[in-house]
C-alpha cells in the first residue's frame, strides 16, 4: 500500500512540474532550474563530506585538470572572453610607427654599436649578439629585430661596394 501511495505522489508531482513548466515564462524556469541544480550540487557535496566520500570529487578534479587546460581557449572563445583578453593585450602594446625612410650608414652603425669601417665579421658578430638579446622569441620586440636586420643589410651592402 505504501508503494502505491509513493507512486501516486511521484505521478502527481511529475504532472505538477510539467504543468508548471508549460505555464511559467522561460526566464523564470531557467532561473529556478539553475537554483535547483546549485542546491542539488551543494546538498550532494554535503552528503559526500558527511559520508567520507569527498575524496572521489577531488580525484576527479585532479584528473580533469589537463583536459580543462587543453580546452580553456575553446571555453574562453565560447564565452566571449578571448576577444576581451586579446583586446586588452593589444591595448597594452605601444604603437609602432612604420619606418618611412631607409636607414643610412651612420644610423646602421649606431644601431649595431659599431665604429666607422667595421669588418664583415664584426658586423655579423654584432648583429648576432644583439639579435640574441632582442629577438621577439626572447622577449624583445619585432620592431627592434627588424631594425637590427636592416642595419646589418645596409652595412653588408656598403661593405661589398
């Protein structure tokens, strides 16, 4: 008899929920479902903590960290946060003015830190030494690296003439 009463209670509860779901606005339904899921999650964590089985959750979180880290860019893109982060990084960069004129011999010597009439090997060594410090992959800027390359090109052309 008790099973029959429980079955009737479950059926009536399900009918009430279906009726409520069909007559309530979508925003209210979404809000109530969200609150209910958070409540169930909280109650589930409390139950696991009281029963001594909470370590299962921590093991799952620990094993999910690599997957989450791999999927983080996709999640950020889906949430629209990737554009915000990208824009804030671009705002922090200083604007680089494009070079209109070609570099002359004195400027090339100054960029590479060389004296007048350097040898070909001195030009190559100075370029290599500075490029190792200022390369964009090593934390330098693309603008400085392009200036170093241009200075090397100007000096080597002048050396060949």
